[in-house]
C-alpha cells in the first residue's frame, strides 16, 4: 500500500490524523458521499427547492478531506444519484433530478467542495480563512444553483433568488456558524495531539 507524504502546511485535516494512501482516499471519498446522502434525507419540503443539510455536509467533507477528495466525494454522490441510487433529497434519484430545477445546486456541490478544500488546505486551521472558505463554498453552490433554477423554470434571476436563495440564508448562516466552530476546533485538537506525539 502506497503511503503519500503531505506537507503539513498544505495538509487537509484528515491528513493530519491518518497517513495518506490510495485505499484511504477511496474510503474517505465514499464516506463523504455517504454522509452527504444521509444529510440529504433531512428535508423541509419547500418549493421549488427543499431545505436539507446537504450544504452543511458538503462544507464539512471538503474542509476535512481537502480539495481533490472533497470534490471527488461530491462527484461520486452526483453520479451515483444520477445513475439511480436514491441519494438525493427525499431519496430521489435519476438523471432527471440532475437536469431538473435543483440540479444546479448538486453540480455546485462539486465546485464548492473543491473551493473550500483548496482554501482550507492553505489556511493551517486559522479561523478567518476557514470561515472565508465556508462562505465562498456556500456562495459557489448558489452561483450555480440559482441561475440553473431560473433557466429550468423560465424564471427571472430575481424570482429564482427569491425562491432558491433568500429563504435559505438564515439556515445557511446557522450551518456556517456550526461548521466554522467544528473545523477550526478539530484542527486545533489535532494539532495539539500530533505535537504531543512528536515530542
């Protein structure tokens, strides 16, 4: 089994705990996709875009696994759901969901995961860059999701924002706050544990 050494300054949170390996990468990517699938089943049925915990999962997975594995997790989630595995909100699946009104948010998850992971990899666990990464990731989801919603339903961009952005901002603020506490906090704990091990 190949073990890959990752510089601490560019290591994801999981790299600080577990040595990098191909098998580990596959397991973590699968776990990230599975966590997002579980989060998708926590649904408040709003129309046309339901409220779920998917975005929270995307942010946590990306901040923990880093850019490549985070994005890969979301890509696995997207492709598996498109192929018929009931992973999307309310256990929906199929290419019709991906190409439908809310498909832009799903595609945005991949972009957001890469962006969050990339920033966090270079933040060394500092709070402000981590918070900035989480905000940027959330914004990336909407940057793809809202225009996609507008095109799919023949809405103006303003109407799409009223339907698929503004109703979610309060909930997203809570998700961001929770992630902003969990990720830097976990990073600090891991840093302390690894510094003790190195003494």
